[in-house]
C-alpha cells in the first residue's frame, strides 16, 4: 500500500476523502496536518479528529496554519456547514501532536522518503512553509498531489479562481515555483461527483453511513453554487488517482498563480499552447475516468463505514 500524508481542511469533501483513504487497503495514512480554509483551524482540527474517531482510526494529527501567508482568511461555512461539516459532529478525544503542521510534513518526508506521497487538499500555507524550511522536500518524496486551481476552466469562488488557491494565492504561487506537483484542479474535480444511488443508500442507513451521507451530500445553505445539483467530492479525485493511476490523465504545462489582487487574484495561468518559452513546471490533471473514480471511492468509503 502507498504511504500518504494529508494536508487538509475538513470540510465535507475532505471528510469523504479521508474516509475513503482510511478505509481503502491500497493506502496507509501516515499522518495529517490541518489548515484553515473551509472553516477555522480550530474547526478543521476538531473535524479531523472527529473523522478519525468515527471510523476508529488512530493517525497522528498536527495543527497547521490559522491564516493564509499574506491574505486575510476567508472561510466557506455556507457550503460546508456552520462547523465545517454538515450534520452532528461525532465526539472525538484524539490528541493533537505538539508539532506544527508544516514541520510534520517535513518530518514525514524525512521519515518515509521516496515511499511517501503528500496530498495537499486545502489552502497551501503549510506546504509552502514546509518547502521553505526544507527545499529538498520534492526530491525526498515520491510525489506531491494538490487539489486546487483551475487550469483551463473557470473558477468556483470567483469567476476565475478556485477556492483553495484563492484562499492563499501567495502560498499556491510559491508551491508551484518550489515543487513539480500533480495539480488536480476543477478541470477534473467538477466531474468528480458520486451517484445519487450511493448517496441514497447511505442517507437511509443508520450509524456511520448516516453521518457520512451528510458529508457526501453537502450543499450550500443559501445562494447559488455551480455544483448544487451534484456535489463534487473534489478532494477525493486525488485519492482515487493515488489508489489507481488510471483514474486521472495528466499533461505537463507551465503554470503561474496570479497574486496581483485584481479580478484574477488566485487564478491559475496555464500556458496551454506554449506561447512562452517557459518549460513545463507542473503535471496538470486534464481528464477523469468517472466510473473508475466512483468504484474506488465507494470501496474505500464502504470499508470505512462498515460497523
Ligand atoms: C476545494 O475547496 C474546498 O471547498 C474543498 O474542500 C476543496 O478542497 C474545492 O474548490
Ligand atoms: Ca479541501
């Protein structure tokens, strides 16, 4: 199985992703760092413990950044619920480690080396700081996946920007400069929906499945949102590809993140047609096998929710 360290801001789709990763045999979750994003760092850290506790998993949790590197914090309780997770939050009594999330990423890279995959599925201040503290990080580990950005499609929190990159454009920019990553953005994750039948099966069940159903079927409390009819479990697309590399198709492109504070703040500029002389600096997910994605997601989440 592949050793994976998650940097995450749970968040309903983060919660489904963690359930899937914890449950699936092909992944060994070696640690988590939390970050502000969908909600405050207090809530995302509590939620991480709640998700682990509900499934009966013991994974070390380190609390990370409570605000972006440069910008002010914006949160998204209107999508993910007042506490960052819809429904009642299970009680959790897990301990948070006495080491910052950014340091926990560096520590895991040294401990597991090229056996380790890092999956960062929230805003990126922890990973940006980890790269500043340990510039060799990309060479130490096997792979770094990001859920964030939108290379060839439009945004979800502003017309041009995706939420994780828009939340901390300085960090996203830094990460793309400091590491060759796999960027899994809205280009593919807008299609990473689950079937209504799967949601219905969980919704009508008691116990763990009933709780997970509320994470699967997250919707905005008010207002409009492009994904309201079929919630996309964005972060789970990363885990599906770590489990089965045929799920996503990647192409290499030169990317930058706009940090200029205008209407494209936090947007990805992708040199799709090679109009600059810049060499590709990223692998960008451009296609998703939705059927295979759903199979892998369902297998992992079912195993997590088995009582
Ligand atoms: C991303 O932003 C958050 O709302 C989700 O958890 C996901 O990581 C999607 O734009
Ligand atoms: Ca997330």
